[in-house]
């Protein structure tokens, strides 16, 4: 059975974007990006909300032979993975590996987890909140940046209680911290 992993890059106070929707402070440096690539290597399918998909859509068509090595590596991983985008307003994208669904279906995701050969990733705070509330998320991978933004889009929902066990942590030279937890779902 595959794991469903929620991976998020956030401020130290827990936001993926500030109150103005800005998240440029979250761009990983080369060290963090290389580590993130390694942690994402097991992902065979990304489950994404529309806004997160639109942020990441750049990687759908970027040439895999251009830019820094960490970017080329991520582009290859991204383009070879399947994606499901949950959106009521968007129905297509630039990749044949991307399918659009109007609603997040908890039972369908459970079936995906049971049948998938590779792990799944859920991306986007709203979609992740639904998956966390449904008890679908097996692991949290949080990359905390050394910045306090004071408000915005929270990485984690405020109305869900989940027990966590720390599996791994890592400090990076520029001050970011990686925390990997397993979720104790009921």
C-alpha cells in the first residue's frame, strides 16, 4: 500500500504564503532543493488543488536539459509523475499525465493508496486539509524557513487534531529545517 505524503514549504510560523499571497521567501536554495528532490523521488502521483497546480505548472513544460542540476532533476521527476488536479474551474493543462477532477473523493483516494505502486503526494493547503481531516495522510514533510510572516495561508488546518511521531529532521546551512512525521490516524 502506498503512502500519502503532505509536503509543504512554510514559514516558521506555519504559512505557505503571507497575507498578500507572496511566497517568494519559500523558494528553496540548492541544498534544500536537492534534499527535497530526494524525498520526492518515491512519488508516483501528485494530488493537487488548482492553485498549487498553477504554481507548479511551470515544471510541466520546462526543458529537462536546462538550468541548474537540481532543477533539471526535479523537472524530470515532475514530468514523469501522474497528477490529479481537483478543480471546479479548470479542466485541462499542458500535460497528458494530468487529469482533472471536480471534487476531492476520499474513497477514490483510499483506493489509489491501495493500488498504487509508488507513494502519492498531496499538495495545496486546502486539499491537504481535506486529506488530513479524512485521515488519509500518512506522513508530513515540513520544510520550515527562517522567516516569520505573521499571517496568510496556513500550511496546516486549524480544525484537525492528529497525533504525530517524528521520523527524521535535518538542518540546512541557510537556516531552513526539515521535519518528517508519521501521522497516527485513527
